[in-house]
C-alpha cells in the first residue's frame, strides 16, 4: 500500500516535471480532456461548469469533500518530499567541499614527481653517451676471436689430419675434414686457403687411398669394412664404385666358398688337384676374417673324404655360403641402403642403385650356388635314404628363407623352391625306375625259382615230379606257384609301400617346403599318384604284355609258368591290388583331384587286359609245346608201312602227362571254373559217344563207290549241329577254360597233321588206339567233353580218309591195348 | 543294294588244290583237283556264269593220283601242271605175291609233278549231256613228267607269271628246279637248279615266282623262313629267318609293288614284308583263329587280300596303307576338272582304314585254298577240305568305293 502510493507519488512528480515523455501519446487523449483533474489541460472553469450543470447538490457536496481530502493528502506528501531532499542536498554539499581540499594537496605532490623524473632522464642520457665507444670495441673483438679460432683450426687441419692418419683415426680425420671442407671450398680463391685446401686434399686423398687400400685388402672384418665404407662415402667417394668394390670383395670371398663346395662335388683325381690351391688359400682368408664369420669351418674341412653325403654338403653350403651371403647382404644394406636413406646421399638415388646392384649380385652368386646344389642333388642317384635328401632339401630351403627375409624382392627363394621341386620330381622318377628295376629283378628271381625245380624234377613225369619235388625239397625251396605269387606280390606291395613312405617325407608337416602349393597339390596328384604309382602299375601291365609280344614267335624265352604267374598277378591287381594301392596313396597324400587323374577303372581294365593276354599267351605256348610233340610224331613216322599197333604211342602218354601237369600248374593259381555237367557215369557215356563215332569212322572207312558223298554228308551233318570251334580263342580266368584251350590247340594240330599224311591199315589203327587213349584221359580236363569227342572223331575220320587200306581195329582190342597202357 | 549270295558247289571228294585258269580272261573259270586214295582223282573245271549265278562244271580224270597242287599255264588255257601223290602200293602187292616179309619197305607214297593238257573238246562234250560226263569223263592228256630222276617229292609247280608258258619251277624237297618246256610242252629239261642247304632235313613247303624284275626272282618258304632267289644265278638274295613263329604256309607277291610280299603261317598271322628290310614285317594281321593256309593279293587292286584258314574261315582284308593305290590316287585329272561337286564329295569321304572287309563263314571244314578269278577282279573262290567250293564277291559298297 505504502509502496504503491509512493510510486503514484513519484509518478505524479515525474509528470509534474515533465519527465515522462514516453507516456505522452497515451496521455494526450486523456489530457486533452479539460475535465480531467489530473490532466495537464485541466480547465477549472469548464470543470466547475460541468459539475454545476450535471451534478446534484449532494453530489457536489461529496465532490467538494473528496476534493478537500485529496488536496490535504497532497500537501502532506509534498512536505515530506521537500524535507527528504533537503537533507541529501546538505550532505552532498559537504562532500564537495572536502574534495576540493584533497585535490589541492595532490597537485603539489605531482609536481614534485615530474621534477624528479626529469633529473633521472638527464643522468641516464649522460651515462649512455659515455659508454657507447667501448661496447662497439668489445663486440668487434669477440668476432675476431671466433674467426681466429676457426682459422687456427684450418691452419692446423693438415697437421691434425696427418696425425690422425698416423694414428689410423680415420673417423676423426674425416669428421675434421668435413667440417672444414665447406669453408675451404668457399675461400679457395684466397691463396693461403687454397694452400690449406690443397694440403687437406692431398692428405685426404692419401687417407682415402689408405682406406681404399684397407678396403681392398679385404682382410678387415665386416665391421671395419663397413666403417671403411662409411668413411669413404663421407669422403664423397662415388657410391657406385664403392658398391662394386664392396660386392666384388664379398664375391671373392663367397667364390672361395663356392669353390670349396664345388671341390666336394667332383671327387675325381683331376679335381683334387684343382681343389688344392683354393684349399691352401682358404685358411689365410679365414684367419684374416673375423671369428664371428663362419669361415673357419671352410679352412678346417678341405674335404678329405671326397664323397660327403648330401646333408653334410647342404649343411656346409648353408653354414658357409648362405650365412656369409646373409652377412654380406646385411652389411651392404646397412651401408648403402638404410644408411644412405637417412643421409644426404638419398637424393642421389643411391639406395635404388645399390639395391639393384645387390640384387644382381645375389642372383648371380645364388645361381652359381644353385647350380652346385643341383649338381650335387643329381649325384644323389641311390634311393637308399630319402630322409637324408629331404632333410638336406629342407635345410636348404629353410636357410634360403633368411635370404628372402633380408632381400624381399629377390627371386632366390622362388628359385630355391623350384630346385626343391625339381629334386622331388627327379626323386619320384628315380623311385619309379627303382620300382621298375625291382619288379624286373623279382621277376628274374621268380624265373630262377621256376627253373630250379624243373631241373631237379626233369627226369620224372612233369606235374607229379614238379609237385613231388616241391614237397620233397620242403621249406628251403618255396617254389610252388602260389607261394611264389604271394611272395612276389607281397614284396612288390611292400616295395611300393616303402617307396610311398619315403616319398611321403616330402610332404611331412615339419618340412618347410611341404606347405608350398606345389607340394600340397601337384606333387601329390601328378607327381606321386600319376607318375609314380599309376606309371608303375602301367609298367607292370606293359612289361607283362611284352612277354606276350616279343616271346610270341618262338614262345621259348619265357617259361610258361611265369606267364601263368604274371597273369594271375595282373588279375589280382585288377580285382584288389590297384584299388588298394591307389586308396593308400590318396589317403597318405590327401590327393585332391584338381587335375584329371587316371581313374582306377582304367588301370583295372588295363590290368585285366594284360592278364587276359598273358593267359591267352600261356594257352598258346603250352598248346604249342604239345602241338609240336604231336606234329613231330605224325610227320616223322612212315604211316604206310607201320606195324600193327601193340601199344599206345609214347608221345600220347607224354601228351596226357603234360596236360595233367599243366592242369596241376593252372590249378594252383586259378579256380576250377564251370564245367558242363557230367552225368554220374560220365566215363561210360564217353565211351558210348566215342564208340558211335568209331562206328562212323568204320562206316566211313568202308564206304562204297556208289555213295562217296555219304561220309561228307555225315560229317557235315555232325558239324551242322555242333558249334564252330575257335581254336586260338580267348580263354576265361579259370582252370577248365585254360586247359580246354590247350587241348583244343593240340588236337586241332593233330587233325591238320593227319590230313597231310597217307596211312596204311596199321597206321589208321595206330591212330585209333592213340585217339582212344586221349579220349580216356582228356575228357576230364575240359569244360565240354563233346569238344574232345568231336575233334578226336575228326582225327580218326580224317585218317580213315587218308588210308590206303581202311580196315579199322576192333573196339574191344583198342580198349584192351589202351587199358594195358 | 544287297550283295549277291555266295554260290556253293560241292565236290564228291576231298580237295585241296584250286587255281584260276590264268590264261582265260573272259570266262570266270576255276580248276579244282581232288584228293582221293581209292578212286580216280578228278579235275573239276568250274565255270561261273556271273549274270545268272549259275555254275557249270566239267570233270576231267586225273588217274595218276591225288592232287596236292595245281597250276594253270599263263599262256595256254588248256595246259596245267599238277603235283600229285602216287602210292606205289602195287609194288607192295607184288612183294606180297613174292611172299616177301609183310613189313616191306617197298610200299611208299611218292610225290610227282607233271604237265597236262586238257582234251580239246571237253567243253563241247559237257554241254551236250552233263550227266554223261559224270559217268564217262574224259581224261587229261599227259604232256610230260617234271622228273629228272634225281629229285622227287614235288611240293608245288610254279608257272612263269605272264610268261609264254615255257618255263616252270618245281619245288622238290630242298631243291628248286627251273624247267624249260619244249616242243609244245611235251618235253621238259632242267635248265638250272638251286639247293637249300642247312642243318636237318630242309624242305620247301611253298613258293611264289615274282612277277617283277623281269620274272627273275623266286620266293620260297621252308619251315619258318622265307627266302628269295635270283633265278639267273640261282642264288639266295634275301632270307627272312623266323618270318613266322611256326611253319610258313603260303606266300604271295604284291602284283604292283615289287618289293612287297605277303606270307601266312601256323601262327595264325598274315604278315606283309618289304623284302628290302626283312627285320620287321610292314604289317601283321591276326584275324584268324587257326593256321592260315593261303594268302592272295587281288590282281588289280592290291589292297584287297584274301586269306584262308583252317578255322574254316575266309577273310577279305582291305590293306589300304600298304597298297599301290593309296586313297585318292585313282582320281584322274579329267575327273578333277569335271567340277567342284565331285571334289567336295571326295573330300567328304573318309580315307579307308586298314580293315577286315568281311569274314566268309560258308565253309564247315578247313579252307586250304582261295583264289581270285583271273577274269573278274571282284570275284574269288575258296575251297575247303570237305570238297566245298564257294564263289564270293567283293562287297559292292567297297567295290564302288575303290572304283569311284
């Protein structure tokens, strides 16, 4: 209430003093009203008139009291304000007065200060004026002093350099010279400096000379050498030349090592003479070299044993050559590349030049080293210990990694890997040939084993003696065919396994190169599987086939038993061995068939074909042997004038014996096979069939002139109902089929030979007897006894035709003779 | 177009000897000699009528013995030679009459060779009444024996190819005898001879007179070897040792390539040789399943080779690679100029490969002889032991392929 009132009062005061300018516009409307008692345009006349006109008396009375009341409050307000403001004015006046006094005092002090300052300025001006001269002098003097010191250094430089030279403190000399070089260069137009410069140049040349000498001598250690090179570089020696020198120096040392290596490769007497000079030189080089080098070893081993094994060789190569090479590379890089990159030399493209040189150098030397290694690897002909070679190659490869690490751009590692690959491939080839020769050797052994009992049992009748002989000789002659077969196939399989194991070393996990893509992929699939295993199997088949081809004409060179054995071997290969070997290979080598590989089926087909061919050939050869006997027996006899038959001819017995022995032989390796079912009285039926044919023969023999066609007719009718017989046809893989083939060949020969002869009566009878004898014994060997019957009928029939006096023998007589033997 | 069926003719007797009538170039005619020990042997003259597929036969008696080999004169149609076995059982009988021991060594079989002439009217006689001829056949007229008294056991007689019918060679045991026939072949004299010498009993099994080099060469087979002889000096000029694994059965010269020779034998193989290089055969065929007894080049188209075997088969092979007319050589310049079309067709054809053209299985017994006709180059005959003669033709497809 109070405050609002106060504000109103303030507001009115403001109005009064016209301070409220911003409210003018708003108040104008109000203030224009002359009746507004608070407005500035208040017209008391108008206001009073208005009041009198409008208001009643009571209202006028009220207005009047209100007015009085307001006037009174206004008065009191005014009094209060005046009083308050008066007090404030009084105190303000007091303050102003006091200030007036203080200022007066301060003005006096300021005057004093300015007077003092002026004095100080005067003084300082006078002092600096006095000191000016001396200061300039001192500055000049100190400049002269430094110059003089520099000059002194310059003048003393030649002497100092000389001294350094004497003391071999090349580094200090070079440092000094470097410091003076620019100055000397700058002031070289002054004769005195020129003199110094010339002196310095002379000394530095000498020094450089000496450094170069030291460098060239090569006797210094790597550290010395590098220091040397560093100094020379600082002496502005051309870097290229230095690189060359450095490298040529390194080269000479490395070449010595290479020569030592080479000397080990060629252990022939002429080489030992050549080898001597380097060997003699070596110790000196080694002695001069620092002991940290691996050189001493070279000196210590001038290869007294000419033929070190490959591991030792590679070891030596690694320890000497490769590590020296690494050392050279390191120091070279430090000197010319790393170092140069930091210094001002970098601008001159020296690192590039230097690394190019280094690469060429390394490539060159590595190439020579590689050629040595390759020569040495090629000397590894024997397949004895593959692990040695693998370890050697591993070491070789591993050590090259160091070079690669040092020299990332170099092709050394790549070429090294190539060498390892070549060596591995070469090794696989060697294993293949070793396997092949092993196979041929075992065949020779088998051949000998086959020949031995034959000699022993030559006197006895074929099969029995063979069999009995083997049984009698007991354990020390394990020459029976199944044993031979199993031992042969087992030894071949073992050999393959051991070879696989040896080759497997190449892919062992701890071998560094085994994780190269070549060894993971191509080596396994192409190298081992294809060129080793598959090729070997192919070789087996092929060599088997060769037995058929080259021996085919005379049939004599290869013993038939061997043919039989090989045939069985090939068949076994077809059925199981090939699959086994290939599965083994695939498992061991984790062959991934990226590239097309020979499928198992192809190999099996090949093996089967070989087996078939061998068996056919066996049949042919055995058939031929019997055929020859029969043919000779028919051709050499005078059948017209022969005597009446008393016995079966010996040759027939021999034929039966041989057939029996062949039967036994084949039975050892092949299954019985399918026979056409015999009736229980097979032998009787045989007789009946035979006797009917005999009757036919008798009939044929006694035909009359009126019916000359009948015989032909009969025989033709017979043929119409029997199948055509292929004589030299393919046989099946069983005993019966084989024996049938042999008998077919023999009997057909017999037939053809008979047809070329002319017989007398007894000749015919002899043939009858012989045929009956064959009939008695041969039917049991063949798959279809009718075949034997048919051929024997043909023989008897043909001989009856070729008989001048065809009078056949009584069947009963024939039987008696045959049973008598 | 189907091929004509084979024509089969049956003889009463067993037979091995077959030849074409060499001097006859118009009619297709074959001569067959029979083998019979009991009856008079015959020579069958087989005429084949190509158009009607009919066979005409005429029989001439050959009383001397069973015929092992037969050869027709290249100059005179009516003249032929035979090698025959004469059994001298008469001596045997005589000796029995004289009551000599039964096991007389007198009884023996002798091989002889002789030149014969057919009677001039054999043809007319047969035409009138074929039945008569069977009952009352005419007999061959003997011209002369090829026998000088010293050599016997003739294996075969060879006429001089394309000669005037005056010279023959007979192979007897280990001798090759060159005969001159004089006075209408009624007299034969040995003009020269060659003898094969060596260990054991050597015996010529077969031979062939080369039509090349002015007919101055002869090839013979004994055991597994083939030998070439120069007839002027009667000396050996080449020798193929172990030409076959076993006995060599037959030889034939390529009619157009003078150094090429075919052979066959008991190893079931047919081999082709270049006699200038006898180490290796040029080509080997292994189609037969038993001994091969005969090999014959076609006279005009030497790629066609006929082989006969005791597996009862006859095989016709087309040996293009070693023939004198390799594929495409037959095309004349004129034909080439005819037009592009022909040319293209030729190119479209694939070159023929060495191959078996066909296997003829009409025989039931061993086939010992096969011969091409001298009149028709596309026709051939084969003879099996049971007396069956089969006349076949080259398949038409092949024929046109060769001709066109």
